[in-house]
């Protein structure tokens, strides 16, 4: 195969974004051959450009027109569509989150394991951002020494009531399986686990519908512990404005801070623990160097991740965000909410079946009547910032 034939399932906010750069030829060797959406008003503009159109994802998957699919539908359908595509012999890129909850994600991964010849990848485009790649390489290179603490405040995901009423599935237990953690902050949870691994202990505090008329969490704070003993605090909110996006990583060799488009590294001249053991003075910290680490934002991170997906299939290069790596973020999002609602500390791995059962009860007991109002997402591209 020299060119990948791609089918796009879902033509909502992100689906249309994917379609635009694909049709503009921003992903060489990947051709958008088919789209699926229930509304002909949405598919018609693509039909006029020679793209095959289908009224739902399963029809597209069975059509024989494509070698791969990009699934851009609401989260609960990711697994059904992903499994159908893998069983039809198609490579799959699935939008984040991998699934609405951990055990569902595991079902998809189980089927992927039966098809080692196929690629399953997740759309975790923050992994393409040079700032996070830089932090990752500093951590891997031991530049921070022993990691002591991570703090990530992610309260710049401001959303309005109009946003939440723009889709019947949004911010409902049934339609999403969670709130700010599973939708907006999922990108940050993915980066956190990509940088540091999955935490070993989680204690979450969540507020359901604190700032919006919704049933799921729109504010969350989690205390985390990692395998090496490092501690963490993660804060997410869609109700704060102006919000903060500050990632701080403190290690024995210094502190990295990413905030306001600046990555700074205050580097200890010597390991702080070693200094503490050997210095004769009582209060003096080790001398430091102040370093500024310049970076550019990636101009098209989604297209770049699709480029990697294409190259993985055509050339066998490794996936940057393989499907199995997508489990960590959905598990952590679920664990924080489960911990918050049960007021327990969770020793990871999360008991996915217990959360699935609680989620089913939340769905069963939901009595919200959602009023859907279209047209609130014209400024959607402004959501790709962090
Ligand atoms: N990676 C990112 O930057 C990013 C950004 C936004 C959304 N997302 C993810 O993408 C997914 C979709 O989000 P959105 O904001 O585009 O939602 P949306 O509601 O705007 O669009 C979803 C679309 O999927 C369609 N759809 C549902 N089931 C379908 C099926 N079986 N076949 C074909 N079409 C179907 C719906 O008609 C709708 O038009 C979510 O899982 C979300 O988390 C990712």
C-alpha cells in the first residue's frame, strides 16, 4: 500500500476540523475517501468533492472503500465503532478518550490484541507539542534528578452553558461518562501519564455541576502519588475565568515550570538532597542557574499525529500515541471521579468493574432533561490551546 484510504466517522466540531486539513492535503499519503454522519446536510459538502458518504459509521466500515477510519463521534460510541472497524480489518485512529470508561476501553484493546497486524491509535495531539516533548526528554535524561512533586493547574478550560447545551450527549453520565476530566482535561491527564506514568494512588475531590447546569463534574482536584514516591496535585475546571494552566515539576536537581507560553528551568548546581546532607549551613539552598527553554507551538498537531498514524501503517514507524497508551488517561479520569464520589483513596489500578457499576447507577438515576441548542461552537478552534 502506498496511500492510506481513510474514512472519517462523525462530522461534528472535531470531525470537520480533521476533514478540512485532510482535504487540504496536510497529511501526505493519507486520502479522505469516505465520511459518515447521520445528517445529509453535513455529508453533502464532501460528496461534492468526490468523497463517499454514509449515514452512519457502521455502514462506512462495511463499505470496503477504506483501509482505515478516524472515529470522531461522542465517546460512548468509540468502542463499538472501533471494534467493528478492527474486525473488518481496518486500522483505527480513535478520538480521545479511548472510551467513556476503563472497562470499555479494555474491550477495545482486547480486540486490538487479536489483530496485531492493524494499528489502533488515539488522538492525543498534545504529544506532538514541542513543549511537552522537551519536558519528557529532560525527565528521561535525568535533568530534574529524582522527581519530588508535580502540580498541574488546568483551569483554563472555560466552557459556557451554551457549549454544554450544544449537544445532547455533552456533560451527561449517559452521553459522556464524566465531565471536565474525561473531556477537556483528558489531554492533560494523557500528558501527565506520558511524562510520569500512571499514579499508584489517587484521592479525588469532585464537584458535580458546580458552575454549570450539568450533572457531571465541572471542577476536580486530585492528590496523586507516583511509583517513585513523588506526589502530585491536579486541578481541572471549566468554570473558572481567567483560568490558569501551570505545570510545575520539582526534582532534586531543579524545578521546571510551564506557564504562559514559557518553559523555565531553575537548575540546582548540585542535587538538593545531597546538598542538604553535606552543607554546614542551616538555611542556604544550593546555588542555581536560571534557564529559559524556548519552544514553538505546533501549527497543526492533529494533522501531525495523523501523519504518524499514516507512517505507522505504511512504513511501520512506531505510533506516538498507540491505543494501549490511551487506557491510562481514561482510567485516571475515572479513578478521580470514583474516589471523589466514594470519598476513598484509590490504589491503582482502578477496579474498572466497580466504576462501571457506579456509572450505570448514575445513568439510571439521572433525571436531567437536556435542552439542546445548536450554534454555540463557532469558536471551536479556540479550544486548541494548551
Ligand atoms: N482531539 C481533540 O482536540 C478533540 C477536540 C474536540 C472533541 N474531541 C473528541 O471528539 C469526539 C467528538 O466530539 P465533537 O465535539 O466533535 O462532538 P460533536 O457532537 O460536535 O460531533 C459528533 C458527531 O458525531 C456524529 N455521530 C454520532 N454517532 C455517529 C455514528 N454512529 N456515525 C456517524 N456519525 C455519528 C454526530 O451526529 C455528531 O455530528 C469526542 O469524543 C471528543 O472528546 C477531540
